[in-house]
C-alpha cells in the first residue's frame, strides 16, 4: 500500500474554530521544542488542504513569519522543499544557499539568504500524510545534518502526525486559520529584550518586521516621533527607506541569523548607519550618524546612495525574471506585471498593447476602471498616440505629468484615463517590436536615470515572456481545435441504452492529450463502446489517438469481435512505426440478449453497478498495451447486462494522481459508484469526478464513459 493523503471531515464553523484553537496549541507546544531539541531558529508546519492539492501554512516558529507570507499556500506539485517532502514521503535536506540554488532555484531567487533547511512529511504509522514540518538553521550550520538532528526531526514529525491523526479520529480535525499562528514564546517586555541585545539608543523589530520598541534617541535620528514609528515597518513609515535593498538587509539578518549593516541617506543630507543584530525573537537595529560618510561630502553622497540603491533595482529585475518564467499565457504575463512591477514602482495601472492587422489591440490590463480601456482598443496604427509610437519605435517614452504628455500629443483621447504620469515601454525581442507595456501613475511621477534604466530592462524581460506566451496561446488554440475535431461531438442515441460522458483535459502543459472514447452502431441490436489512452500530452498523442479511433471504427464496422478489433488495431500501430503506447478497452453490447463482450489492452478495469445496488470492479483478462507486441492476443469475457445495470469506463487520469495509492483510489471510486450508481448518469458522472478531486487541478487527461441498460 502507498501513502494516503488524508482529507479531514469538515466540522461546523463554531466547532471548527474551537477545535482548531485547541489543536493548533498542541501543535505549537511540539513545534516550540524544535528550537531546544534541534538548536534551530526558525520553522513551521504545513497541513494538506481538504482537496489534497495545496499545502497551507498553519504554524510558524521564529523568523519564519518574515518570509512565509508569499508561501502560505503551496501547490503539492510545486518545486519547493516542503512539497517535495510530501510527494516523496521522505525528509528533504537543503545544505545551504548553493544547494538551494542548484535544486530549488525558484526558492533561491525569492530567498537569497544563507541558511540550511530540513522538511519532513507528517506521516502516521498507517501511512497517512497530513502535511509537513520544516525547520531552518543559521548559515553557519554544517552542510550536512547530524544524526542527532535527524533523529530529533523524525521524532518531532511523528509526534505532530500523531496529534493530527488523533484530532481527526475524534472528529475535530486541525485546520489552518485565516493566517498562520505563531508558536513563539511571547516576550512580556520588548524593551528588556532589546536591552539584552544591545544597551544603547536602538530599535526593536519583531518577526513581522514592525517596530516593537524605539528609544527617543533612535526616534530623533529617524526624524519621526516614537508614536508614529511604533507598530509600523521602517520602510513603510520612512519614505527614504522604501528601497527594497533595506528590507532585504533586514530579512537577510533574521533568516541567516547573522549580523549585517547598511548606510542610508535621511534627506536632505544626513547619512545614518544601521547595524542589525538578530536572534530567534527578532532583531535589534543600532542606528548612529555615519559621520565618515556624510560630513562634507556633497559630491560623494549621490555616488554612495547609488551604490546602496542599485541592489534594489537588481531585486526588481531578478524577482520579475523569476516570476515570468512561470507565465504561460498572455494573461499570465499581464498578471505578473501587475503584481510585480506596478506596486514596486508606485504605479496605479498597467496595460499591454499589441499591434495586429494595422491596429493596436489591448492584450490585457489591470488597475483601470472596468470598460475604460476597451474604448481605446483597435486604435489604428496611423493615429498619433504614444501607445502607437512605442509599438512601432523601440524607444521608451516617459511622461512625468499630464501637461508634458498633452504638449506632445494634444489630440490624444487616452488622457481621459484619469492618470497623471506614464511610462511607455516598447517590448522588443529579436530586434522586433511586438508591443508596448504602459505603466500609469495616479500622481505626477519623477523618473530618475536609474528608474528609467530599470524599467527599460524590465521591458526586455516582458517582451521575451510575452513572445513565448503568444506562441503558447496560438499552439493552445490549434491543439484544442485538433482535440475537438478528433473527439465525438455527440454520442448517438441508442434505444435500450442511456449514455453519459465526460472529458476533462490536463491543466498542465498544452491541455491536449490522447484520451478518447466513442460509441459505434454496428448493427440493429448491437453497439461498440471503446475508450482508450495514448501515451503523452502533446499534438503527437492527439494525432495518434485520431488514427486509433478511426481504425477501431473501421474494424468495428466489419463486424469483428472485441478480441479481433484490438488485435488488428495493435498490428496497425506496429505498421505506423510510432514509439507511443496506448491502452484501450473495447466492449460489444448485444441489446437483444442483454449481454456484452469485453476485451482489454492494458486499460484500467471497468466498474459494474447492478440493479440491486451492488458495485464492483470487473475482472477481465487484461492483455498487453497496444504497440508492445505485434502478435499479442486479447481474450474477451462475457458480461451480463440486465436492465438497470451501469458500466463505468474511464482512463487512468481519474484514479492515478501523484502520491495516491491506486488500489485505494479504485476502492474509493467503487464506493462512490455504490452510493450514486442509481442516480441519473449526469449526476453520477459529476460524483465520480468530484470524488477523485479533479475539479480544477489535473496532471492527466480524464475520460469517463457511462452506459446503462434500460428498457428499449
């Protein structure tokens, strides 16, 4: 038996809230032992969602609260350590920044800090997985986990799994709250904790990055009263600290566990030095006047400031580049721009324009009032507008005020968009201008030299991602057209049979595959029912699927029995000289005798639901997959079909999901059939698909074909 992913029953709202509080406190008590037992300074617990597709962050320990906000919900299929631990059922160890960059580059880009990490699945003795626990060590930790650390982590994981299992058995499953709970020991006196780190005019910053305590001397240096600073993040309340490089230094300190420092200019001319001293409960910032930097060096200050702000620009470039690698469609690209660029530069809205057929088309937009941007769609490329200019000329345009733009484009209608400043970024790839990205600001905005350079560079990244996305969208349309042309538009009506079908494409890749089904009239009292699955998820698989479906139809029309149909189809595949394999189940139904003959070529066994309400899996003599052995034979078996009998034929995408046990999945599917087998076929099909958890996320195509014997 494999590992089971356990979906907990869902209690009522009040009971869920109460039990969640009690259960999470038990989890917190165990998690707090990690700091002492493992000498680790950060950690957390993820729990599987009810649909088993997501890991939800339920509890954090230490500075994990600093970096966990973007990672509160993680797909089980994501290339991150905690998800890999759940998928593999094994402890995942990452021995430092280099190891993280090599094995999990997406995490390394988002968290470029020095630390070691271990993630362990929460598995009971019955092999039920509830989630994952992870712990972090400082950068000074050796690149290998010690034996006593491994034993301690295993013990922690087992105890956490037992707590979760006991709560589930008692009908009080532990579920994450709306935001992760904290397992930290609370400090009653933040000032005392701060003084223990460094007894001077300093600031205490908690694990959320907020100022928990500020001395009067620190407030005077920062130029704001203590009341305004307390409870705020420094880079939020102090405009001159809003460059991402300063937040980066704070995160690097708490996550790596190492002290660091930086210098920042408090306008107009006062340079301050920040020294950061972290521990497991937060960090202390020691702030002093940087006399060596600021005294009498008006010519050197801009250079010094540029030196410190340049990493902020690099941060934007790296972060967007990492995000754009995951963008698949044009709308994905627009969403990435909206989520990454607009807030980073203080923008209000964004639009992506593409020239097509002599006109400027709006590929996507965010931040504008509904319907406002649509009136500018289809602008002729002969119109004198900045959007047209940027889409036909590879030179960016920056307008810091409305007056500046209207002076150059007095007849531009887009000034009605309510914005006050714009950056028009040509999207150039392979020396071709493929469109324009428009970044709009609600207030006048000054674009300095560095910001213009960064935005221009971002335009190049966007152009490459947009070019790939447009190609993907084009291929997707063609693939869907091919898929729809190869599958039957409608199954024929057959007296004596009720028929239901579902086809759900894979949600990964190009959404095109080789699953197929068909129902063929082969005589006045007989029909052929076929379902199959060609290996792969690409156009080649879909094309071969069409050839198999056509061959089966031809052999069925020749009145061949199921064994002969599969044998001939198998020899045909060998003649086609393809390396792809295929499974297939062929059923010939005799409506007069109320019986059927079934032959199976490596396909999942059909399910049977009788008039008495019993459900079971059929046991045909399964032959080899098609295209393995040209001389293979496919024996056939007889099946009785009294009135009220329902047969369920399906492809393996319905039961074969990553990490799932196939035997358990088949038992669950049969149990669902037993409960819903007497319902109308549409409702039965929905129940079978829902039970398998294939509502939104699918790693494989799913084909489902239902037939029910009814009076003629």
